[in-house]
C-alpha cells in the first residue's frame, strides 16, 4: 500500500508537523507541489494533500497542482490542514480542493484539520493565536487518522 504526501507549509511549518506523522504511518515520501510530476500520481494507492490555510483556502501551489492532475480511477485521496480557525469553523477551507479532486475521479477517504499557530497580520501584535499547536494531542489524532485510512475506515476529523 504505497502513498505519496504532497505538502505546502510555510507560515510556521505547522502542517509539516502533521505531514510527518502521517508520512511515518504510511512510510511515505513528502513532496512539495513543485516536486510532483502530475503523471506519477497513478503510481500510488493513496495521495495525501496537506497545507496551511491562507485567506480561506489551501495553498495556491496545491490547488494549481490539482488542476494539472490527470483523470484517475480507483484512486484514494485525503486532505489535511492546519489553520488559525480550527474545528467546525474549518470545514469549508477544504472545499475547493475537495471539488477539484473529486472532479478528477479521486475518492476522498479522509479529511483532517487542527489548529496551527497563527501570527498573520495584526494577530502578531497579540502574540498570535493557537499557540503551541499542533500540540501532542493533535499529533496523536493525526496518527489515528492515518491508521484509520489505512484500515479502509473513511475518517473526517476536525479537531477543535
Ligand atoms: C497569509 C496567511 C493567511 C492566513 N489566512 C487564514 C485564514 O483565512 N483562516 C485561518 O483560519 N487561518 C489563516 N491563516 C493561519 C494559518 O492557516 C495557520 O497559521 C496555519 O497553521 C499555517 O500553516 P503552515 O505553518 O503549515 O504554513 C493564515 C496565515 C497566513 C500566513
């Protein structure tokens, strides 16, 4: 069961922490969107797409890669993110990537989100929000998420 993790994370490398846990569980390589040849996607059973949330959306390079992907069949994808507004406030952040992947024929087998330290803009003045996140509990939940998917248990987990 091979997997590829595609990651866009730059603000505080918050999403990278989640990506590493998931990649370890799958024994998968992590690549940036720029490192991925869209035609290589067919070599993997699972493709995980991870990013911070920027202006209400996942990272632009990830969304642009999704546009370049070929049509696929029987291919499983999952989406994970970190954001300043987490939990149930975060469900809409995955929408555009979810729609792009579904239109290419991917089956979305999981979605994960948790808080990520956020010092964007004026938030910096107050020292930021979601300090210390992702925390140990978030990482544990990410590990459970990865295991569930590997066991064919579709999982949607938005950690408050
Ligand atoms: C330019 C920018 C825009 C952001 N916009 C949002 C947003 O719209 N909603 C939100 O909840 N968090 C927002 N954030 C916070 C990030 O989603 C959060 O810090 C995330 O964990 C960053 O992930 P990263 O460290 O992997 O890049 C924004 C951060 C930056 C730098």
